[in-house]
């Protein structure tokens, strides 16, 4: 996705993911790792679910109530993670968080998540834009600690 997106295009992508989130749904079974996240500064109160098998993200989804930024960023994140290895997911996660915190990042792996590139200019929105990603980070660590990454059981 080109970085030359207009502010209107960026807002439209965010609103599309808020109004019609693809991945806001209950998990398909009880094999998903899940993490609950909420915010004291916003309405955000979500559960993020990841189905990991043999070191690969098979599915990702979320439930709960969240503001526009949280819903859109979590929905985009879920789509980015499906069919990625745990290592690829970690790399994308790192690049996203680097972008949010104004560090050097690889935009080639962020796809629509690039629309949050200006979030750091609105400090109150950083938590909203990262809440789902922080849950993913916890889930990845859980998968690694359980020995589920790289096909290890």
C-alpha cells in the first residue's frame, strides 16, 4: 500500500474496518489462544483470539466493544496475521509498533495498517491503535512459551 494515501483515503479505510469488521466474531472452537485487553482512557474492552498450529497463525479474530481506532486496527491486524508464521507475525507486529512510536519501520509488510502512521501525533490514540496488537504480542509469547512455535509441541 503506498504511503502517499490521502487523509481522506486513510479515514475511509479506518471507517470501513470499523463499520464492517471482517474479523470481529467468536472463535470457531476452543483451541484459540486468547487475551483480554481494556483501556482506562477509552471504551475499549476486547478479547483477541489466535488459532496457532505448528508455528503458524491459522486464524485470528476478536470480540468486544471498542472505539473506531481500536476496532479498525485490530481488524486489520487479524487479517494481516492469518497464514503467517509466528516469526512473520512477530516481524509485522514489530514494524507496526515501530511505526506507531515513530521509529524506523518496514512499510512493505503493513498493508492497510499503514493508515495508522500518524497516530503518534495524537498521543491519546496510541493506546487505541495498539490495544489489539498488544494482545497479539502476549499471545505470541504464550505460543512460544508453550513450545508451539516452529512446529514444536
